[in-house]
């Protein structure tokens, strides 16, 4: 039962992280377009707001970040995608409108 509770808790964290339209779109873009930079200008939000969204995605384990000089490059967490393939398969039918 403990393992099942951990699974449920992890899914709740994922749902919470993806519960905001901007975070959902950021994650969708990364899944569909692959590794890339994410800027606040893309979403017309402040730099601090964008940092907050990225932080929540990282804390949920949805994305990885690597530094390239002063630039941050983001990518989806492939280990997590393999752990929940049915959950993440819904994103293959969603289109990013940018």
C-alpha cells in the first residue's frame, strides 16, 4: 500500500505542476519541440513569474535544466516520461499554438 501512496502522491505533484496554463504550455512545447530555451517574452509575463513557473516544473521533476554559459536550456525528464507513458501520451495529441 505504501508504494501505491507514493505513486498517488507523485501524480498529484505532476497534476499540480501542470495545472497552470503557462506551465502546461511550457511542458507541452518541450515535449513536442525538444530541448530549448524558455523566455518570459514568449508568454508576456515578468522574469520573476517565469522563474517561478520553471521552478515548479523542476521541483515536480517534469523538466531538467542545463546551463550553457549564461543560458538555461530546458528539456523534459525522460525518466519520468518512461515511468508514466499513458499519462504523457495525451500530450502527443495536443498542439502548441505559438
